[in-house]
């Protein structure tokens, strides 16, 4: 299975960070979520995973992972053995 991820380094105040998290929730990142003062992890209904961390000094790291997809080569090998 493969998935890809993109990492963004942003500059937000803590208040802007919290506003961003609220928008992410409104946009559907609410599945299996975990939230604290400085981090937020959640998945949306399509399987995209959001990890957002307020690192301090107005630095924020945001990582988005795409849903896991089956590796075509592995599927081809499996199909040949059946």
C-alpha cells in the first residue's frame, strides 16, 4: 500500500492556528480526531489525514496524507498466484 504526504511550514499566531483548525473541522476533518492546545490530528470521510502542530514562535507544521492505495504491482502478483 502506498500513500503520499505533503508537509507545509506556516507562520500563524496561536489564535490563527486555532481558527485554521476550526475551518478544517468544518470542512470534514473530524473522523478519529485528537485535539490539544498545540496539535490536531484527524481524517476526513475520503481518508485524507491531517496532522497540524503549533510549534511555538508562530510556527506551524501541517501534514496532509493521501488515502492509502493498493500497490498495482502487488495486486498483479496476487492475481497471478490465484
